[in-house]
C-alpha cells in the first residue's frame, strides 16, 4: 500500500511549510493525482484520516484531490492522446514509440492554512 507512504510524505512536506511560514493550523491540502499513478483516492483518504491525527498542524485538515489526465505522446508523429483509452499504441499512426507525458505523478497543489 503505497498510499500510506504518499500520505506520510505529504504530511512531512506540509509540516515543513507550516514551520517555515509560522503557520499553526492546516484546514485542507489539495493533491493532484495522476490518472495512472497507481494511487487510489479512497485508500489515500483512509490513510490520511489515520495519519493526520498524529500531526500537530493537520488534526482537522481535509484532504482534497484532483485527477491529472494521463496523456501519452507519440515520438513518431507527435500526436498527444489519452493514455487510458489507447494505451501505448498511437491512435493516429499505430506506433508504439510513445512516452507517457502526464498522469503518473502526484503534486501538492494547495495548502489552506492559518
């Protein structure tokens, strides 16, 4: 379950931001999650509910998430296409000389704190 590792990393990063900016309480954290990152939002939320209680800054913080579409680019024809629908094969030219451009990452998009 890499969701727990993800949550612990996010909490440490947010706590660092709180210390650096003299913040006392976090109301919410918004994560962007890649469509093919393998992170399951429902597991992420379960881990968050457990882990946030152990943080002095995040006890009442809500976790929000937004999906980042998975997009692949064909290196032969330059086409950008939705990865989930077409996989590794370019729908324009049939090439498998493709690279995932977005959708495998996660980012802390926003921290709402006071």
